[in-house]
């Protein structure tokens, strides 16, 4: 495993996929910790060039169907993951529990795989997304919100309506056709199958200025 601060294989996602909508949750305080996460200097999505190209294909296909991609998180610096881990081990603060992990104790988030101690996001080719209806401008109802750590967020969960399940499958089918793989516990998370840096974790900040240095 290699850790590096070299951003040369990365791009600002909006410059490659201009039709995406972004709500970078870890740059805000509306996330499962309740504070801005370390390393998120700008509210932007960064991805490897390879993942951005694949995502552009997915975004174009979805627009034909009347949807736009909305991104919650993309590249995540290793220091952000460390922030998560330290919060899980040391911090007694559970103020966001009712919103993001109401049925779990915070330590269970790691044991059950909802929060990783080493994240694929830090390799630069993972992304958290949902769909917007272009007619209404609203998110499709996926049966649970982003970062709700609960079995109802598992992509194959059937304790939701048929319409909610179908919405998940629309997203999943387009993403998988364009080279991404889902995971079993979060309907929003996708990883580029042929990721360019499978053994490298990146430490540079989420920052447009850093990328352009």
C-alpha cells in the first residue's frame, strides 16, 4: 500500500461532467459526525480521470432517461478517514445519531461496514450518488437518505416500496453498465471496477487550488 499527495491523475469532476449536481456533505456539517470533515477545503468532487470518464458515460445515459446525477462524495483524503476513525474510537459525541445511525451504536458503524478504516474513496475512483428527476428537480425516492446506516439502505433491501426499489435499480443498472460496481450495504456507493490506483491511498486535500498547482 502506498500513500501519496500527488494529485496528477485527478480532475475536478464538474469540468468533465458539467451536468452533475453536487452536494458535498463532508464539506458541510450535515453529516454523520456533525462537523466539516478534515481535508475538505472546497465543496467540490474530485475523481481520477478514469472514473470521471466512466461517470460521464453514466451521466449522459441518465440524461436521455430524464435524470441527472447528484454527487454527495467522491475522492476522500486519507486524513478524512482518520477523522472518522478517531471520532469512532475517542469521541463521545452522538448528536447526529437520530439522523444517520438511529438503530446502531457508533462503534457498530465500523463493524458492520458502513464506515471503513481504509476507504476505497481514498483511492480516488469511488463515488456516492443519487438521481434527480429533471422535470421536478427533486431527488428520486430511494427508500432511505444518503448515509443512513441501516439495513434499509442495502441495495437489495425489499422493506421499501416497489417504486423506491425500482429507482435504486435504475441508478445501479446505469452505473454498472458504465464500469462501476455497487457494494452490498449502501445503495449510493459505486466503485470503478478497473480503478487505476488499486493499491494507492491519496492524502491531498479536496481543493481546486491544490489540484491546479
